[in-house]
């Protein structure tokens, strides 16, 4: 009996990925520290840690806190700035046999546009993810909660840069489909759903917050139902592809996101406690797709049957 061959390649607008498994920003460093455990050439792509126009020291510690079903983080976009990223990190990232999606966050619309322009050229960047949804810095979600501001920043980056543009959105809104539609109107190739949910943890004995900045972003299994809901709603509201993020740790999680409407996924928090999780998922993904009789990953996207 012949072997069931499944095509894993997916298309996110103008961005083609080898497969739908991408590692998320902030959870994979700049890849150097992970490559003793992970074969980058098997990944659909890597999203390095979010960069800003100028260096940022990040938030005061403690910056992370484990929760019952995930973790809170308040790193605060600690990074050396875009110029250092291009000089020190991109040469290595560009040498890897996988797509590199640079994640950027601006304080202003002009900063977003300036950084998008700087990423174009012979740097090896395959796409740009606009982080308009970080809950851990002042103003981090401003462009992700207002449809008009979201559309303007995407439009500006689209005009300044010929690379594929992905907009990473926040779940901390009342109507995420409306924000996604604004990103689509601005020219985004795809939307990424979702960033972390705003939360906090308390040490009641000391009567102190467990994070130095009090509030932080909740990630991990706890937010998976929220992320699935967002993907389901947005996939039916926009024509551009959706990338799912939030609580993905197994091949079953991946399949749930695909049938709910995601064309690809990003694995985040699971990388911290199981660094080889992406390889394990890729080992099992063809078999899972074959169970549905699918000849490709794209074939199952958005096939959830709703009565």
C-alpha cells in the first residue's frame, strides 16, 4: 500500500513557508541558543525577539511568574535596538535555512515606518511582523486597539517596505475582527492572533505583586481557548490568512487551530519547558493531516463544521 504523502508548505499572502510551524517572538531568542536542540531547516520560520528603534532596558524585575496554566511575563521589550539587531543578529539568522520574520514595535507610527524601511534590503529578512499588541510597555497596545491607528501604521509600513507585512494583534479588545479588518485594509499580508492577555499575580503574604511592573502578559495553555476563538472569528471576517498563537504545545493543538481557520501557527511558551516541541510536532503533523485524508496542510484550514 502506497504511503500517504502530505504537502506541508503554506502561503501567508506573499510569504511562503516550508510548513505551518513557526517559533514565536520572545521565546526563541535569536536562535543561537536553541540550535543545539532544534533543526532550523525543518521549521517553517523563526520570529526573533521584538526589536525597537532604539535600545530599551526593559521592565524592573521580577519579569516572569509561573501561573497554574502558563506564565506571566513583563519583559518590557528589552533589546539593543534595530541597528544592533541588523549588525549582530541578522547575519547569523540569515544563514539559517528557514524564513526569518523580524518583529518590530514602535512608540509612534513614524518609528514603525522607519524600522520597516530599515529592514528592507540585503539583510535576509523574509517578512516583518508589526507588534502592535505588547501589553508590557506603555503605549504597547495603542496601535492594536484602535482600528484607524492600526490601519494607518500598517499602511505606512506597507508603503515603506516591500516585504510581506504581518500584524500581530492583541486579545485585549472587545472586537478583534474589527481590528483585523483594519489591518487588512491597510495592506497586511496576514494577521497573527493572539499576543498575550493582560494579567497579574499577587503574593498575598507579602502583599506585593509578583511582577515588578505589576501587570504582565499571560501566555500558555490558559489562553488557548481565547486564541482559538479569535482565530475562528477573524478567519471569517477577513480574506487574508491568519496565523494562530496561544497555548500551542502538541500536534492536536496545531490541528485545532488549522481547522478553526489558521493557515500557520506560532509556538511560544512551550519552547521554555520543552525546547524540542517544534520538532516533535513536525514529526507528527503529516500523520495527523493524513487522518483527515488531507493531501496538504492548506486543505484543512478553516474546515471546522459549525452546526
